[in-house]
C-alpha cells in the first residue's frame, strides 16, 4: 500500500478518535449519575491516547505489545463498575446515543483493518479495535436483558454443532435465540449450507470470526465483519462478561474459539434452560454451562 494511502488511513482514524473523544466529553456532561460521568471521561481519555499512539506510529515511535485479554479486562474495569448501578431515563438515553457513536467508530476501524497495511500498523490498529470492541459489546450486553437464562456449549466438530442447532430448533427454540461463534476455518466445509446457511437466513450479516447471528451477534455488532482473525475476540469476551458469564468461563470459551472449537449459546425463556442444555449435551457438547450455575463438563 502506498505511503500516502497508509497516511490517509491513519489520519482518518485519528480524526474519528478525536470526534469520539468529543462525543464522550459531551456524554459526560449530559449524564446524571456520577459513575457514568466518570465512565465517559475515561473513555474520552482512552480515545485521545489511541490517537496519540497512531500519531507516534507515523513517526516510527511505538511498540505493539499484542492484544492479550489482560489488557481488555483492565479496560473493562470502569465499565463494569458503572454499568451495575441504577440509571434514570436520561442516563439510558445518553448510553444509547453513545453506543451509536461507538458503532460508527468501530466501522472506521473495520475499514482500516480491511486495508493493506504494514504489519506493525495493522497490529496496532487491531489491538485498539479489540479493546474498543470489548467495551462496546459489554455495554450492549448490559443494556439488554441480562436476567434471561443463557446456556452455552462447546463443539469440536461442525457436524456436532449442526446437530445441536437442529436439536434446539426441534425443541422449539427460534433461530434468533441461537448464536454460533467460530473461526471461519471451522466451518469452511459447510459453505452454501449448514452453519453458514443458518446465518444467511438471519437479518444480521455473517461476521468473522462470529459466524451466526442471534443475540450474541446483536450485542457484538456487525462492525467486525471481515476484519481478520482475532479482530472479534475482544467483542466475544466483552459480550459474555456482560451477560454475567464468569471471567474464568469466558477465558475458556474465547480460547476454545481460538483453538478452532465452535461455541453455541442459547438465550432461553425461564424454565427452558434444561431443555437447551439437554439439546447441547445430546449433540456432543462439551463444557455445557448454564449462567449463574457452575460449569458442567460433559464428554462427547
């Protein structure tokens, strides 16, 4: 990619980050709850820090230390403290508007990651995207129905995951209640059908590595589409933690997806949690867990 085009990508992101900082300053001024004011203030500062990182990269003066989940966890600390408090209607409106702005920023990162960038710059932008996406997914999850039961299972084979989806639908679960998360390589053999066919039948586009829609993809948003391997792991982490999945389990699920396993999550109605868990187990699901309960290891 020519140097002038690389500079344009960087400059566009810097401008988006500066605009995001201003939006967060305005949100902080509009919020009623002091915790939310602090949240938006910190978020605005992080945007300024990211812009400064990109400016230093143009001068060749920045090192990329990877995109580990530890950094994502640290970035969620303020959000987790703020989102557990009671909010009034004004705060809910501010949060909703702020999330819309975050979706726009994530789209800018998606466009940058789709470009042919030098390896170091791509790694820096991907690391920033991971942290932004984790926070976006976490807040989206917390703004939803976090009291709805959630059942999760891991699958090592596409055929087993497909049997689980078939079993869930046979048991009366709607497609919109089922989410599938996996790397593209895990389901290549099903192009034109199977899991990808299921995703294509939904209103939310296929994203990578999030392959099927349902409630998890709704919280993750669609901005990560095509962004490349690793670009959505932060989003998966943020969404699951936002739905009160324990951090220990979340780490295990994210690492499983990284290793090529397929995660299926089901948002159920009260009283139907066991029916969902049975469908996952019967299809060979491993580590089937029900939110608020200890994980249950199931061989298969």
